[in-house]
């Protein structure tokens, strides 16, 4: 089975602070991609960042970076200098080489407060 | 804006009815995916089409069907609707529908409410 676990249903952070969202996954495949998607109150699903499993270097996109630990099957998202616009539901997901569909976690609701 | 469009934005209907959700992929994308987001099941993959052909099926009910047309837009048909079908339905598109080399971009979704 291919599963994604996001153990933090809700999190809160103050503006300008740093927050880390956790994600663990399970797959027997060796080749896969990992993603973080953001879903703001508008409900649009927005790609935040992606990581190729064969790459050891952690991906970064501006204020967003990941900590990818392949052996531990862990893929956390760090948001630096949090902004009010970062308030959203964040979903961790992955797709395997032999698959077509994204496997999503249940999401973490992040609230950024002034 | 991802470039994927979905219509309608909202749909309210009654149990037993049939509805059609429409999706237009990003320019140049050949593959379309449908996902259902509900409170209890989370985001679940329903079905994928590539260049008009069905490529993969997920947890799609027999009451649901989809197709992709020659102009690459896709429609998801939901029939004999039940209260539990109330959800947000997303369409996503990608260039060639190959798992690893392709990123899926999501449309804004259609919120279906079954009363």
C-alpha cells in the first residue's frame, strides 16, 4: 500500500517566524516524486515544491524548503519568514514511477497570525 | 492561475439526479486527471485520460464515468447522485501523464452539493 501520513492536523505560526510541517510516506517503490501542495481558502490546489527521490539535495523554492530523508521516508516542509498569505491547508503527496495518481495525505491546516 | 479551467464552480442538485463536470487542460497538456476531495475521504484519485484514452482508474464508482474529447477537454459524469457524493471535484492536467516526469497542475475545482 502507498500511504502518506501528516501527523499535525493543525498548526499556527506568527508572521515572520519559521514553521515546519511533517510528512511521512510509505511505498515499496524506489523511484518516486514527492510534492507539497497548498490549498488556501479559495480551495485552489497550488503546487508549492517538488522533490525527486533520487536526488539527495533538498529542494528549495524561495521561502519554502524541504527536508527529505529517504531512509526514514520523511519529507517535511519548512516555511521561512511566514506571511499571512501562507495561511492554507498543506498537503503532502507522492507519485511512483509505475503509477499515475498522486497519493495525498490528509493535510495540515496552517494559520499564520499577525 | 494554473491554466486548468473547470466549470461550473458550484453545483447544487438533488439525490438521484445526474450532473456533468467539465475540465479544460492547460495548453499543450495531453493528460487529464479527476480527483474527489471529501471531508471523510480526503483527496482521492478517480480516473486519468491521456489523449482521449482512459489510462488509469482509481476509486471511481460505477455510477461515475468520464471521457476526454478530441479537443482534449474532459467531462466527468455523475449519476444517481447520493448525499455522500457531495464533494469538491478537481481536474488536473499534465503534459504526458507519465508518473515521474510529469507535474500535475490543478484546476479550481467544482463544488458539488447533493441535497
